[in-house]
C-alpha cells in the first residue's frame, strides 16, 4: 500500500477534505474488494472521483487486473526463483536510462535520497517483470506506467499487477514491432467520423500519430498531477482496452473550435497542437463523456474495427472481467501468435516490395492470368458470342486494366 510519502505533500490535507459521500464510496470500494465483486468495483472506479483513495486502490487495482482471482492459476511466489538469478533481459540498458528520468512531476517534496530509493525500486520492478517474462519487449514510456503502480501499491505488491497489465492489457505495446500499437490509432478517425464528419475531414491530412505517446503510456507520460493520473488509472483498469483511444478521441472532439481555426493543409501545425493534452484537462467531465461516447459508438460499429487483429488486446481485453480471469499463460500464447503474425506480415511486405521493383513483367503476367480466368468463366457460363463475342469483350477490358496495372 502506498504510504503518505508516496504522493504529493498536500495529500494529508486533502484527506481531511474528503466529503461524507466520498467516505461512503471508500467503504463501498473496500466492501466490493472483500466480496470479490468485479462489477460493483468497476462501477465505483468509473463514477465521479473514481476510487477516491489509495487505500482502496491498493486493493482494487490488483483485483481489477485479476491478481488473486480464484479462476487464475499462477505460480506461488515462493516457488519462483529469485529474479536476480535470472538471465539479464536484452532491454535492461534502456530501462536504466529511462528510470534515471523518472519521478519528475511526483511525488513532490522528497529529498534526493528518497527519490534515488524510489528509482531503485522502479528499476527492480521493471527488471523483475522483464526477467520473469523475457518474451516481453520493453518500450520507452513503460516506466511511466510502472511508476504509477509502484506509488500506489508499493514495491512489494507491484510485480504481479504489473506483469498481468503487461501481458493481458498492454501486450500490443510489448511486441517486437510498433505496428500493433499503431493499429490502435486506426480507430481514431473512425470514432471522429462517427461523431463529427466535418472535424474528421478537417484532420484527414494529419496522421493520428499525435495520439501515440498518450495512449502508449496510458497518459502517464502526459498527466503531471499524481491525483489525476491515479484517478485515471481507476477507470483505465476497470474498462476495456479501447478506453484510452476513445478518451483521446473525446479530447479531440472537445477541441473542435480550436482545431478548425488551423488550416487543414497545415498537418504539422495540427499535429503539434494535438500531441499535447489541453490544460486544464477537466478529467471528470472527460471520463464521463468518454463512457457515453463508447456507449453511443461501440468499437464493433466502427469500420476500422474489422482491421484489428483478433489477438490484439483491443479485442481480447474487450470485456475487462474476462481479461481479469485470463492467465498469464493465456497472454503468452496470444503474444506468440501475434509475433508470428508480425513475421508473416513482414515477409508479405518484403515480397510486395520485390513485386513493385519488377512490377511491369509481374503485372503483365498477372493481368494475362486474370483475363484468362475471365475468359474461361464467360465460356463456361455462356458469355457474349457472335459479333460481340469474347474477343470484342476481352480486348477492351485488357486495355482498360493496363491503365491501373502497367
């Protein structure tokens, strides 16, 4: 559990300001944890002020991620080897570089010695998860996510939740390629189009990469207040994996007037504006509107949803309770299948590049085959005959297709 020193120096003062309604919500949150009531806890996490306190979060977050779930069979900690005895992970050098840059905004009011201790704890947390699950690939920004869980849960209780989050909720970001993470951004234009076609058209020349840093780090890289990021994690852990993308879409929708003032043929300017979250963020209003946005335009209604891999966390964590019931072994199987698909996609892209180099001879052969198939089909099905027979039909078709396939 996070201690007083783990948050801002003003937390003790704010605790005294908690309303009676919030005290009641804390009691309900603890009761839901005691009863193992996932749905009740998710409702509380998504409601106003989320889970309110780290006292509740320290129990609720591991539960929402499936730690201690009776249906989840994991190896007991006492049966695991000491992580320090495990082989070094290939990304540990980058981990050290990023951890050295951690704890910039929070916790506040701590001495250099205290911050150095926290950096050691963060490094140990990330390194242990990577060594125990060496198939995972570290990405820059992962330390921002782990930092939040470390502050709330404490160093001794963070490993299992971080491992489950990594393998079952943000697995797409921990593959060898960035492609699965970028596929999440395909949903953004579809969401915007469903709500505001004019705004979507205005942004059509701007690639949605502006949302990558925020969604990749679950906003932990961009939000600078400890209370705000802890509150946002309440809902991110309680909701489906698509929530972070919808949240960014809602941010864009709320900036419509500002964005329409920038010419659409200045994508660099639009990107510069969009990649920074507005301040103040009005987090409670943003969360409630995002929940409504998903309800009105669920992922299954989006055209781009069909392009998302069935093994992506966007689909395997579509229903949070099911993701919480999955095992780490389930997640590893999905990881390996995704990785294999990435290899096949890479080979296909390489083959297409080769075809493009030799596109004229290859195109001519393929076009001749296509025309031959059409000719055979027309004969079989009684196609045009007489004066307007096969030759008079196929030859003009062949010439037209050559325009598109030289």
